[in-house]
C-alpha cells in the first residue's frame, strides 16, 4: 500500500470514528460558531496559507454540525441516520463548493501528497472534535460547570489557533511554500 493510500485509509477510519460519536451530540454554542467563522474570515483576509484557512473551515463545519444535531435533538428528530446525513451533507456541500470555485486539486497546493484544503479540513475537524470532547470532560470533572466563562468557545478556538501557528512556524523554519 502506497503512503498516499495509507493516509487516506487512516482518515477514512478517523471519520468513521467521528460518525460513531454523533449519538452524543457535543453541542457547541452559536458564539463558538461565530468565533470559528471569524477566524476563517480573518485568515483569508490576511492572505494566510490555504492549509491554515481550511483548519478553520473544518472547525466551522463541525461546529455547524453539532449545532444542527443539537437543534434536531431539541425537536425530537435526532437519530443516528439523521446524524450521518447531516455530517455528510455539510462536508459534501463544502468540498463541492470549494471544487466548483476552483480552490481544490491545484497541482502544487499539497501537503504530504494530499490537497492542503482537504487535509486542513480533516485536521481542523479532528481538532475541533477533540476540543469539544475535552470541554465535556472538563465540565464533568468540575461537577457540570465550566472552569472559566466561554470555555466552550475558548477551547476549540485556542486549539485551532495553536495548530495554525504550528503549521505557520514549521513552514517558516523549514522554508516550505
């Protein structure tokens, strides 16, 4: 199996694992969604690398999915099938619109042999998902209360920001791009 196939194989199983957690919708507040969208807009406005922007796209997508699933749960219409449909609908429309816009599959816009935007969306999704789980763990440890105001907003934004800085400085130090 080639390296590229191994990477895709890994990410397919990772996404299947994410789908398996949809039963417990880790609802993220609208403020967090706005924070992620703001981060995406600012990074694009500043002309930052596609990988960094797509980290925020992945986080925004997952935030919107959690928000949608939370809404469906409140309306009593949530089930695993709806969760899977919502998950694939959000990611399919995002990737299709980026493809239609011409932002994907650019020859030299790759990292580890994978399109930077696709890879960034995947990694941003994983980071956002892990930070939502971390928020739940921290709340559970603290008797159902947050440790600080807007913890739900701060954790995903902080980890996405850290990942953005790591990529930026790694590229700068290694003279990549």
